[in-house]
C-alpha cells in the first residue's frame, strides 16, 4: 500500500490515477474473435471455449433439465437469501417506474414522453474465480420490470461444460429468456452478431475482464449499445475520529479481493484511525482465501491522511469512485458536497457489500472515473424514451409564426413552408 500524509493538491493528479492495464495487441485479438464468430458462428464459440476456458461444451444452450437440476444443487439457505435480495432489488427498481405526464407547453400544444423497453438485451455474467450470480439479479430484474421481450444471458462454463448452478437458478427466477455456455470476448461477439442459436441483441450489460470490456467497446461499432465503459472494481472510504478501523479495513479488502487490478483508497482526518486501519488491513488480509488478489490490489492503492472532511470530499469528487463510503459523523451534512460517485454508503454500518448483494440498489456502477459522467444501471438503462406531441389547428395557429420566423432565420424554407402551407389551408 502507498501511504501519503497531507499531500499537496498539486500531487492529487498522480494519486487519482488508476492501475494501467496492459493492452498490447488487445484490439487485434478482439477483432479476430469477432471475425471468427461472424465467419464460423457457434463452431468458433466451441473452439474458443476450449482454447480460453479449457471447456468441452457440446450444446451451447443451457437445457431446461440443467436449470431444474441447478435448483437441487443449492442449499435452502442460499435460495432464501437470493429471494430476499430479489425482493429488495425489485422494490427499489419498481419505484423508478414513472407515470406519463402530458404538458401543455402552449395553448393547444401538448407534449409528453413515454418509455419503451429495449426489446432484446444481453447480459454477461463472469463465471471464473467468482461466479457473480448477484449480477444476474442486478441486471435481469430491471430488464424484466422494464418489459424487455428477450433477455439473453451468456456465462462461461467449467471444464465439464456446466455453468455455476447459482447463476442458472437466479437467471430462471428473474425471467431470463435463454442462457448460453460461452464466456469472454466471444460471448460479447455472439450477442453482437448473432449465431445459429444466440440472438443478436440491441444492448449489452455486465462486467468482465479487460477482454470483455474491450469487446463491449468494439460491439458499439456494430451499433450495439452497452451499459457503460467499465474498469476494475474500486472503493474510496472517508473516515473521521468516530470510524471503526476494523470496519474500514473490511470494506477496503472487500473490493481489493476482486482482482489484481482493483484499487482502494482510504482517507482519514484522524491519525489514530488512520494508523489503526492500516494495521487492521494487514491483519485481516492474512485470513482471506483470495489474499493474493487483495495483496496485488493494495500495491496499487492509497492511504491518505488529509486535513478535513471537506478536503477529503474534494479529493473524492476528483477521483470519482465507483463506491464511496462515508464513515463519518453527521454524514447528512456532507451529502450535498458529493458530486461524483457511483453509489454512496453512509455511516459505520452501511458496508459496501450491502449494495453488492441485497439492500436494493444496483451494483453495476461506473468505474475508472466514469462516475463523473455516467450513472449506475437502473430501470432507465433498459428503456428508450420517446417524445410525443399533438398540435391542434388552434395550437399551430398560436405557435406557427414563431416557427416560421426561426426557420427562415436558419435559411430552412422547407421547414417554414411546412407551417405556412397549413396556416394558409386553415384560412
């Protein structure tokens, strides 16, 4: 870990830098994968499954029997936990449904906006060292609430050709239409281009490694939308004198264990809390099964001692974290100062893991500084908004002159004529 005490503001630009991913030949690899999938279809997917995951897959699509068997492989305790999380996530995202509101902008000129679900969406779920069945909840639930007609899910299988049973169970529970055994960049290519069995989709969601991220970026050249640009997981914790070092350390490590390229930032205004959190982090990391990932992550991470909470929030807004934890007194006072963050956790007991799994908010969030200009996934991510307007004869009479003057000023006389010809007809 890198420790800095009272760094000057001219040093902050270095401190907010994320770990740089090695991207040598990455673009070439992604283009080749897309080309192979476009040319050979699912034969290419089977070959990539074997090459990259060592998986022998005979049938790309998951069968009904596999889904039914998955339920039997899960404990009642885990299924109950998944149901509780589903209930909370559904409740939170249902609250985002809005009513149609018609506005009379001028006399007899009515304008409004309506939502339409994106008809076909693709969900990518990693299945390697951490099979993220929780992400199925976060993506399939709002997709279902939005009314998406097709929800396609791709996830890599193990070497025996099986997808993690918790992923299958959760997908079935949340209304996923079809599930396919394919991972990595090739899954993104399949959902972009379409294959013999995998439909091409209109928007792709979900996290992944640098190959998946690069593939999602490339998918946009085929007019397929993505949820957001993404990078490795990250958290920034701000702590004052009333923070609990054990809690802070646990929150930092919960993100550090995601992977070697994850990054955590700890900021404190209290020397005692600062030093104790460092000691507690070193203590807790020894007990983690994934401590190799966490140790690598900590090499890229910063522990900062700053003068005030205001200064800490100024740094946080510059960094724009995926997750922001305020382990401080009177946190409500500082909420208006938060400008850039994916999701915020307030107080000593609002651990980041709550948002990752079951509090109800979505855990698919902007990383790598994109919280400055992107929101996390919500119900809105799965809909398009279409505007409508209706002008009666009287409405056009009231607004027509304004339109004619503006169109003529722009030199667009056909635009003007579309109004003028109607006004003349009325006479």
